[in-house]
């Protein structure tokens, strides 16, 4: 809801700056998805991250809504026929961040500290950096996760910095995790504004808040994920940025138990080519033989 209100504010500001005589009027329809309703089980047990978008996409296709605001990291590689991502606004901070009860950063947390996350991607990278930490299952919205930290269920939690920023809680962040420690999820920090492919009027309106550098970076990351065939059940991560007009992409894929951890870097001019090239490098190193597995909590990663 916070993201949706921020997108609407951007659209209203864009219309005002264009001097449009008729300002768009917006009505928010809240759709609670299955991914939102079930928060006591790993996503892999109930169908994966697509459950955060499926019911919203059905409403789009039925004409019940005109556009949808998604977290890009929830978007599957393939969209339903008839739908498109019409705009990708400028990205928020893509990094993961640590919020600790003691105020200690990741390097200084005592051995055996309990870290909360539902992400196998995060868990494996945290355990690679600090094998002496205990990683525990944690799902729910951002409020819920922080309440569990405050209740003493965890010594620290790792969440997306973008969510903390959008909620106005940046001051609660103990540490931003460097990309060398924790590569983010595909598209983390970015939004995907989805609409019907035949709705030219809505597409034109959404284009006013599109940010092409973000779109190129996210395109490289999503091409990487698509080539590897990854979803929330596969421990992988990537981060792309633009340097002097070129796309620089870093990515990793790992075995579910963390015994195999493959990381590579690629760069080039075309985002999708760079993403596919990086995936191919990892596939040549055996990424295709790494099996998927349940999320954190179903089978905790080994140290």
C-alpha cells in the first residue's frame, strides 16, 4: 500500500509538471494475495513468490483494475499473455540491511546470535560470511518482522533496505550489507508497474514515471534468473548497475546446503545479453546440477 501511494504521488507530480489540464483520478483497490495471507510457512511450500502477484494479475485481466504496483522481486520471469510491465520507476536502495536489537553490526554480533530471515539466498550468504551465526525462519510483513525482533525472538533480522526506506524507518537500520557480503534478490528495490498490453492510455500515463537506467539494470538481472530457471526456491542473487553506458552484473547461485557457491561477473552493452552470458558462465561451472530445495526453516543451511 505504501508503494502504491508513492507511485500515485509520482504520477500526479508528473501530470502537474506536464501542465495537464485534466489530472488523473486514482482509486486504490487493495487485493490481499495468498502470499500475504499465509505467513507461517516457507514460500516454497505454498507455491513461491508468484503467489504475491497471481490474484492481482487476474484482476487486471478481468478489467477490474487498470494497473498494478508490484515489488519487482516478486515478479516471475514470464508474464501472462496480455499483460506487460509498462513502467519501472527509479530504484530504491537494492541492498539488504541488518537491524539488530543490540545495535551491533554483522561483524560484531556474538557467536551463536540468532538472525531472522525467510530467504535461503540471504541465509547462505550470511552463513558463508559468519558460519558461527544461527539463521532462523522469519516471514510476515516488515512490521511483523521488526516486532519479532523487539520481542526477543531474534538478535537481528535481515530485510530489504528499500522497504525500510519506503516506510520511513531508515533510522532503524543498523548496517547496510555490502554486495561482497550479500548480493540482493533479482530486482530488489525496484517496482514493476503492470497493466494490460492493449491499454494504450494507461501505458502512456505510466511511461511518465519510467526510469530507463533502472529498467536496464533489472532487465539484466531478470535475464540472468530466467536463463538459470530460478525462483524463490533457488538460492541465487544478482545486482546490475550501469557504468559509462555499460551494464555491469554480478551474480551467484548455490546449492541448497551451501556446499557449492558459484559467483561470477559480466558486463556489456545489452542488458539481456549480459544476464544470459553471466548465467551461461555459471552453468558451465555446474550451476545446472545444483538442485532446488525448501526455504529457510524447512531445511536450515549448514555452516
